[in-house]
């Protein structure tokens, strides 16, 4: 099966989606005291750790990926259909000009070992072609690699390696997996998908575009799941429960099983039905059950999975009135308000990313690393605040040599804004604070910048 590339708009197979009919119960997620910055920031910048914790195959920079193995039955119990899917972003690769556009080349290796010997190896060299530099630097999920193979049931050590062919950069991860045996009655794995055409029988090819990250953006997209039912009654149905990371059931409903030979269900959970955060999905039918992890997040690039966390992190973003509405709204209204917030703040609606938010979170990352002060997170320092809101200064001067004693002073100049800011460390312990005059001038410039935006 060839790799898939996303277009800016994803098209769903609405004709095959069976909407759940039961009413779900909402539960407020992330309420309580203000988040701890020492916890929120490391989690924000470690999406690979989040996906690994969900049981997926994941690796971070320099060539990040997220993948999974899911399982379906074949005509005989001595073999199992294994669906391998890998999610990557264009900006992970090195692109070179090719004709009127640009291309990147990468290699994927999936190795499955049993008792120390290689039982199966899938290797593929692929090319990604884009028309513009803007597409080449897309940071969202833009490439999905998929392969479907047959394996004997049992335990394996799965190793996934991805290599950028132009630079030689490579990342790899491994995990012990168990390939199940399907004996005639029961459910397949529950598979998060973007598109799927249900198999009419065991010999039919599987036509699917897997949601390899098992992720949907909060309040925006529908989460779709595919499951097959083996040996079930013709009038049988499927029930689905959604649990949050604390184990509380946040949604439940039923869906019909369709098909005359091989029965299956495509379940669609709309954006207003799922709370933000890590979820566990459990399907049940005929006395059997199947489960899968899922993530409802504010971004597939940043591991933000809690509403209080995202509002806390947006403290320097502006839009105080909209953020206040989000903070005070009941959980049932938050998805719609979040969609409004994204539309209002997106400088380029033609692209899948909200560039303003992506730039903001990148600056939070840089500020947190660069401006840490005496144990205080760098993004919450005065210099971090200015960097996040105004960007890199044009000039930086250390004026400490002009003063005696422990007192230190650093000056930042922004030419475009005609702004000079002084940060003073009165004690010599590395805690720089804006002078009152600088704070006043900074606020004046920031208000002007935001009013123009």
C-alpha cells in the first residue's frame, strides 16, 4: 500500500459512517488550580513521550514520527492481517528543488523479530513531492506511510526506523507486540481512520487511510473508527464507551454492524462529543471487546491535552476577552468557542495550521530554554514575556560593567517599535526585571501591535 499525502482539506467517507445514536454525558476536563509550569512545559514539548505513553510507536527529533500496528482477521486462524501506519510531517525532511517544485526522499524499515530471528521485514523508499516551500515546511501531519502484511500470531519485537535519504538522519524505536489469533468469533482491533471502505469478505483488499496518531483536533474534526465483527448475528449491534485518562466514562453509544458476509462498523464521533485529553475507546459486541487509545488535542505538534493548560499557556497571546469566555464556559460550549477562537486568530485560513498559534508556542519553547532564572521557568520571566510577544530584539547590550556591586542590567532595542527596554538584576542572582519605565513603554507598544493585528 503506497504512502498517503494529506491535502489541506481531509475528505471523509460519509456514506460509510454509522453515526452513534445514544446521547453522551459531558464531563468538565482540567478544572482545578492553576497548572504547575514545571509540569506543563516539559509535557508540552514532548509529544513523542505522550504518544509513547498511549502505547504507540513514537520518536522525537531529529526525525519525529508516530505509528501503530493494528490487527484484523484472515480466512484462517494461523495468520493475522497486520496494518502498519506511520505519521510524519514535511518539515522533518530535507527538501531539494526538483523541476518546478521540491522533493524529499525517505526510507522506512519495519522489522519484526521472533525468538531473536527476523520473522518479517518491510522496507520501502519513498518520495514526497510538493509544489512550494510553504508545503515543504508544513509542521502538521502531512505524510502517512502504510503497509499491510500477514503474520503468524504470537509475540514479536517490532523495530521501526525512518531515515532521511538526503541527510542520512535516522531515528528508530522498538516495542514488544503481540499479534492476536482470531478464532472465528469476536472483534478485530479498533482502528482510528480518516477514510475506510469496509471489507466485504476476508479476501478483499483493505482500503483504508489510518489515523496513525489516533488524534483529532479539539472541537474541529470527527474521530472515525473501524472495527470488524466475526461470527456475529445479522441483527447484532456494537456499543462504544469512551473513557478519560482517569478512567471515567465520558461518552457511550451504539452503532449497527453492517455487511452481509464480513460484518463491520464505521463509527463517527463528532467534534462536540469528545472532551480534550487522552482517551481510551472500548467497543463491545457478542461478548467480546476491543480497545484503542485516542487523543483529542489542541495541536498534533504540541502535547497540549488539558483545557486549563492551554489557557494558562496563552497568557501572553492577547485575545483576553475570548480566552476569558473559554475559561468561564461550560464544557458543552467550549468546542464551538474554540472553533471561533481559531478562526479569529488564524492569519492564513487557506493553510491547515494556525500560524499565529504555532509561532506563539515556538517562542514559548525558546523563551523557556533561554531565559530560565533562578529556578523560574524562562517563559514566565520578564525577558521571556517580551520575547514571546515581540520576538527577537534587534540589539542586546550587557551594561553590567557600567555599575558597581551586584547590580546587573541588560538592554534590548527594537528598532521597528522604537523601543528600548532595560532589565535589571538587583541582587546578582540572575533574576532580571523590567524597570517601571520600561514596563510602561513595553505595554504601550504591545497594545499598539495588538490593535493593528
